[in-house]
C-alpha cells in the first residue's frame, strides 16, 4: 500500500524531476557496483560514481577504466541504459524550456507572485502606463491581460502576459488575482461607449468577487456609468472623455494650457501632483497660512480635499479641518 502511494507521488512529479532522479540513482548504482567488481581500479565508491557520471554523459575522460569482463560488461550496460536516460533528460529539458518560452510569449503561462499590478486591455494608453511605471520603479511587477493579442507585446520589459477573457474566473486566477495589489481597467475603445463601459464594469465585478481588497482604477467613457462603476467597487474612476473635454476647453480659453497640464502630470519631470495628509499643526489654519508654509518647503498648494469633495484654489481665509487632504505639486 505504501509502495503504491510512493509510486503515485513519483508519477505526479514533473517529468524533468523524475528523469533527473532516475539518472542520479543509475549513476550511484553503477558506481557502487563497479567499485565492488574492480576495487583495484576503483578504490572508492566516489571513483566509481565519477566513472559512471562521465560515462553516461559520453565525456569519457579515461582516467578510470574497467579491465575485467564483468566490469566492461557493466560499462556496456551503463552506456546503453544510462546514456539513453541522460539524452532523454537533456532533450526533455530543452523541450520544456522552449515550451515555457512559447507559453510565456503566447500568454498561456500562469503567473506566480504577489503585490503585482494587473492591467486589463492593450492600447496606446497602456503602453504609456507600462513605460512610465517601469521608469518610476524598475522592480515593479506588471501583468497584462488581453483577449485580442496573439503574443506578449512588451517582452523586453519582462511583462507577464495572460491571453484570455478578463471577465472569466479562469483568466483572473491564472493572473493570480488573489495576490494582486492593484488593477487598472482600461476601456476597450474598439467598442462603442456603452458596450465598453459595460465590459469594464463586468470585469470589475469579477475582480472584486475574487479579491475585494484589490485597489481598482477604472476607466469609464460615458459619464452616466460612473455610479455603476462605484457600485461595482471601483476605488478610483477616470472619465477619459470628460477629462479630454475639459482639456480642450482650457485650450480654447487659454492657448497652450494642454502642454502645461501634461507637464504637471508627468511625474518623471520631478513634479508630482498628489494628495498629502494635513499635519496636526495645520489643523485650524487658513489656506493662505498653510500655502505660505508649504512654499518654504518647495511645495505648491493647489487645493483641499474634504471627504468626497475637492476645492481647487479656495478662498485664502478657508479654514483647514482635521482629515483634510492637501492637493499639492511636490518634488
């Protein structure tokens, strides 16, 4: 009974591990036997194992050679039997390496890791996101899910690619969604706005169902779908069309504003637009006082976030309260 269990366990091992174990046992067995047959030519078991190893690998240094009929017969069996297993091992190893490489490129290989960023959908925006994230932190772990790509679009960045439908559990589990730190959902602009947003929200529901703690940044095209995205569990919502519209209006009113806004948002330039927590010393202070204090630290105060509302350039007498967040440009 115990023997059967061991056999079943052995058969469940990867084929490379099984072949390697068999080769290891063959070398030890034949090395020990040749030591017993010709102790004068093979003074120690280690010498016998060395001979068996160089024989099965077809290197054949010739430093240890059997001289008796029994020893040479054993050598013939080792060459016929052991070399076949060694050849099988290396062929299997090479085939597995090629298969894994192809699986990686084709998006069929499961991801094993944690605290990675999953990006759903491939488009020009995603290419920019990936490049910027890697420039900010070269150690960042990024996984891309897309159903339309034939192979990994960015193998040079060592981005793990999963080909599949992001609304299906099988695809998300292959991407190790349970251990993902963040998910970025981009809209499929090959579809109309309604279909693209519905697909995004459906994907969001699938993700939150498997990992409620994943921080999800969602791109929504139609404004009336924002509430549905919030109900589905989106942590942040980016209304692409709304932002583009506002940017164009700013350009109409003040020419050249788009370049300035892009520079402000470009974190690689050294200026980060971000929220910072209000210090205890600034609670009860005015917007003007806090702005002047932050300027001494090379921090530009733009506005205040209070709860769900944000106030850009509020009155100078605006009083700051506990739990407020400050919108700043910070080096």
